[in-house]
C-alpha cells in the first residue's frame, strides 16, 4: 500500500493538493518560519513538497513526521529532507506540549486531544479528507452506486479545542495511466472491497479519468 502510494504520488497526480497545502502553510501568520508536524505522514510526499517550497523561499521550516508504519517512515527517511521522523501513534505523540505551530493530517487518523496538546496556543490544524466527488471515476468500477466517505472531520467539529476557520475544496480531474491505475486502487481503502476479478479489470485499464476532490479544513486551536 505504501509503495503504491509513493509511486502514485511521485507521478504528480495529487500536485493540486500539495500546492494548496503549500499556499495554506505560507499564509500562516509565521509563514514557513515555523514548526510543522505531519501526523500520519506515510512515505513523506507532503513533507517533501513542503520542504522543497521552504527551500526555494530560503526559509527555515522545521518539519516533523510521524507515522505508525515503520515501512512508511523508512521511505520518508530515504527522501533525506532534514525532517525529524518518528514511528509512533497519532494517539501518543512523542513531543512536548505546545511544541508545534501547525499540525497536518492528510487522509490519516487524528486524535484531537493529543493534537491539541502538542499545538501551541493559536496553532493551526490542517486536516485533509475526501470530498464528495473524490475518485468517483475509480469507484464506478467497484460499486453500483458511489458512497461518499465522510472523512474524519466530525471528531474535530465536536471538540472544544478546535475552531473551524476555513474550508478549501480542491477539485480537478486527473487521467491516470497504465500501472499507476492499479497503484491508485491499491493505495485506497477501496482495494479491500474489491474482488480479485475487479482488481484484474482495473489493472487491465490503460487510462482512467476521474475527479479528485479534496476537502482541506483549517482549524485553530482554542484555549478551552
Ligand atoms: C491513507 S495513508 C495517508 C498517508 C499520507 N498522509 C499521504 O497522504 O500520503 C494513512 C496513514 O496513516 C497511518 N496511520 C494509521 N493509523 C495511525 C496511527 N494510529 N497513528 C499514526 N499513523 C497512523 C498509516 O500508516 C498511513 O501511512
């Protein structure tokens, strides 16, 4: 799953989301001069994108990545980003209180209490989940009817430590080519809902055009 994700992401298909995150981080009061923690960083694609953007603007972005998958963190380490990386759980973040300016979570589990604890007062949480139309071109090959995934936003919307400041929807269409199509299926939870026959059908496609729709919600930590 992690290797499929790395091959697919390195193909640039989710660049519009990476660009939206770079803009959102740059728009923070501290700009790139801050400490950012990617919770559930996987193989480090978004850390890499942020490190590249900070380097081009000659700023000192301090990056920390955390993931429960040792294989994921190892691949992230191979990117040689100068980030601090750790194998641990989003539910037990091995950082001091108030030590992070911005937390990022892209399609990963989130623990509001732990995230609030490590964030500085007025720190931000950038949370990305699937929008309603996300990957409907792929799910059409799997389900009779598309059932949108709600994302993990509810736990934050109900938590007193977080105030929703902004929602940015990133929507576009991508055309995925050749073996990248099976990588896309393999890196999503849909893979576990497909039969071997459906996997073969998807793998046999040469082109797949699908909407991608990301919801980026920016929450501010409150002093509740
Ligand atoms: C869908 S992947 C997203 C990875 C990365 N954010 C990206 O978008 O490429 C979800 C990630 O969450 C990680 N994960 C799952 N449970 C976790 C937990 N309790 N604590 C930290 N990471 C976790 C997985 O190992 C995986 O890398």
